[in-house]
C-alpha cells in the first residue's frame, strides 16, 4: 500500500497516488462476483440474470451503495428477507419523483421569467439593452450584478452571429434585445441571481404577482401576510437546490437544503410546521413549490408523488414506506391522503 503521510509538492503526483490507493482498495468485480457478494450479505435475488442486467445498465454503485443501505441491519448485512427487487423499486421511485420535481421546476422557471421580464421591461421601457446597464440593478449589489451583466454579454456574443437566433433578429432589426427574449437564455441559477440583484421596487412587484399562486392552491383564501421578496428569494434558492439534485441525478431521499426555508406562517401553519422546526428536507421544499405553481400544476405534482409512493408501499416487504418518509420529512402515511384537484 502506498503511504501518503509524507507531504508531496507535486499535486498531480499526489492525486495519481490517491487514485492508485483507491483502486487497490476497490478492485473491479464481475457481475457474477457482484451477485455473489450481495447473496453472501443476505440479499435475496429472485432472478439472478435479471439482476445482473439491471446492475450492468444502472451501475452497482448507484443502486446498491445508494439504496441498498435502507434495507440493511448492519453495514455489510441485509435485513432478513430483503430482496433485490425492493432496492430496484426504491431506485425507480426516486427516478420518477425526480422527473416530476424537475418538470415542476421548469414550470416555476417559466413563470418567474415571464413575471420578471414584464416588470423589468415596464421599469426600463425607455432604455435599450437595460439588462447591460449597472444602473438597472440594486446599487447595493453591484459586484454581484456585474457577474449577471457579464453572463448576458456572453449570451449576446454567442447568439449575435447565429442567423436562426431571435437575438440576431432583434439586434439586426431593432438594435436592441427585449428582456423577454434574452431572459429565456438564463438557466434557473442565472435567473435566481438576476432577480436577487434587481431593485427593491421590481422585487416587490414580482413577489406580489406570485401571491395568487399560493392563494389559488389554498382555496382562494387571502394570505393575510405579505409574501416578501426575502421569502420569495429564499424559496427560490431551495427550489434551485432540489432542481439541481434532480438535473444531476443525485439522491433526494436524504436531501437537505443548505438553509431552512423561511417561515411563512400562512403556508406552514397549514402543514403544522412550526417556526422552530427544521425546514431543509425534501418535503419542506416540495410544499413551497405551490407558491410558484398554478393549482393544476401543483396538483399534478402532488398527485404524481402520491401515486408513486403508494405503488412503492405495495412493493415493500422488509421496511415500510414510512421509513422512507422519515428520511424525506413527509408525515406518516402521506400517500393515503386525498389527492389534490388538478
């Protein structure tokens, strides 16, 4: 074994030696060896050939290391009766949930871009290329705004010579780019930073225009509490984090945001979530999405998750769906609740 105790000046050499140590410790195993190892650890495999094919096409590390641990009683041993099918069904559930959440995040992104573009254009209707002007941003956040301006500038450089791009058309015909055209070139992260750096007057209008979303999702009741830009931006940040988890195919079962969702009593009181409760998990991020989605859109997301959890519950034998809910922050037996209208 290579010793790494003595410091090395050559960082590349140190990196290569670490790689060597890793491969000495984690040797390649054939599919047959992988199956044998799982069986030796007590996992039931009803169809060996099907399991081998599944591991080949989905990656042993992703499946077993990622989801097998929920069916173990010790690090290297499975609960009596635990089967490969349970693990693969849990993996499938998470993949389907990520698809639903990512699609909802795209809808949220669309709504935010439309509302933001409207109020930005309204504020700077007499200016050309207002999104490139530092005075269009919150003057207390100019250093951050400069990065957003550079991002817009790079978008222009990439698209200005592309004859199929709307940007080329507007520059050629009108010598300007409407914000509602270029904003579509931002990803969710870029959009979050753009909105965060806008003047308070625009932020207040964006937040106000989101209010009908969560009012609609709660039987049209008046919130009785202002949906402030601070709450809006905090919610956006947490949705961005879970959106990126879904986009990069990372696990969401034990997902946690970097910061709690801000306490919004109108919303959280309905879910019996208190001001001192932790609000970083998947469930807390899921419920704040209704502040950016129509009643139909949030209903579809809610009911999709409910259906997936219910299907998984029927396929689990050695653990229960509530064991998974506990990892994700959901109330017990959430899958049995009535569906939302959509």
